[in-house]
């Protein structure tokens, strides 16, 4: 009957529930007429519950409650005075009935549900292996992408370096050199992602900032400089969408400090600290102990691309930037949010 009905409505869940309810009713009737609470056929009710959990947790819990209620009713029925039936299994056949009930229960558990569970296990195992292979393949592709992006950015950096050396105009040469440093700050992010073993799109901030600061000091002041870099950064990992603009802010701030704030030959100090404020909010405090610049200079009144870039990047990070005038030199306090950009697949 269920097979014929399924061909009409094509609803597997409905067919399953009808089958289970009829099986439960049938098992209850057989149990009542074969000894009640002492009937060996009563264990088939437990198999009905097992069948529910095999399908879904919700149906399993539902049939568990129903069958527990049926068992309680059977117990009260056997202990009460009101009887509507007796054990119709003849006394001489009850051992055979118990044997056949046990065989039927074992067949259902092993031959039906056990076989289906084994097939489902093999399918899940095969699917897991296929998914794992695809994950490894995509991780390798992602690693290769970071490697190629890093190489391309380094190529651009090298071209900018060659171009700056070929120019006689020092002002234009410095502009190209600044662009080169911005490209390098982005290339370092992809290099760190390429070197990682877990292939997550998160960058360890402390080693990145240290490497970037050391590169900028060497690039502007030379390898024999006396500039000290003071870092106070916790072991935080941020998304690539956050680290790239953050690296550009650090690049612009430190480059300006090394060029204009810290005099040549002086023992200047660069300070960068970063701490976590809440779940995805952070605070970065950075600057130098150089000569600083006037309080009247701001992104609106200045033509400095670097200064405008710092403030624009802070807004890109959904944050705010303020200048600390209490300390000597130039110090900024930036409060920002970790940004994780969503993207749509081309599939």
C-alpha cells in the first residue's frame, strides 16, 4: 500500500511516517495478544524508535516519547483489573514464538538497519575522502595564488626601483620610491600567507609589522642606521582585508617619520603598539619621537598624499584616527575593525 501511495505523491518522509506508524500499531497489537508487557515481541517497539533515529533526530525523539507512553500503558493495562485480551499464543508454542520474535528483531536490526547504516557509512567515508582531496587541491591552488601575487608585486617593485634610479628629478624619484614601499607592504602579506601551513586567510600581525618596519628603516635610513623600532603587539591574527590597509597606514606613517620627523644621524625611535578592544575592534598606537609637524596641518589643508591616505585607510577599516599632541613627535591613535570582505563565486 505504501509503495503504491509513494508512486502517487512521491513524498518519502510521508511514506516513512505512515510505515512507522503502522509498524508501531501492528507491534502494539501483537504485543497485547502475545503476553502484554511480558511479550518477547515488545522489543520490536524499540526497533521502531531506532528506525526513527536512523531517519532524523526529530522523528526518533517523537517515536521514543510515543513508544515510552505505549509501554507505560501496557504496564498499567497488565497490572489493572480491566482486560480486553489474553495471551493467545499456546503454551506449548511460546518458546517458538519467543525464538521467532528474537529472530525477527535481530533481522530488522542487522539485516535491514545495519545494512543501510553500513552503506551510509561507506558513502560518508567516500564523500569525506573526496571533500578532503578537494580541500587539499584548493589549498594548494590558494597557496600558489598567494605565491604568484607576491611575485607579481615584487616584479612591480623592482620595476619601480629601476625607474627611480633612472630619473634625475629627486622629487619624482622619491614619489616612485614611496609607491615601491607601498607595493612591498602588500607583497609581504601574500608572502606570509604563502609560507603558512594552515592556509587560512589570516596574517600573524606581529611578525608582519616587524618585518615591514625593519624593511622601511633600511630602505629610508640605510643598513647602518641608529633608529630603534619598539613593538608592543599581541599575538593577533587578522584577515588579509584588514592587514593590507593596516600595513599601508604603517608604511605611510613610518616613511613620513623617517623622512621628515627623525633627523639624519639622530637616535630616533619608532613605536607601534596594537591591542584588542572587543570581539573585532582593535586599537593601534604608532608614531615617532622626531620633530613632528604643526597642529594646523591636516588632510584638508595639506596636499600630502601620505597624510590623506592614512585618514582614508582608517575610514576603510571602519575606524577613526586621532593625533596625540601630548607626546613629542608625531603619534596617531587608530581604532579600527577587522574587515572580512564577502565575495561571490563565479560558478
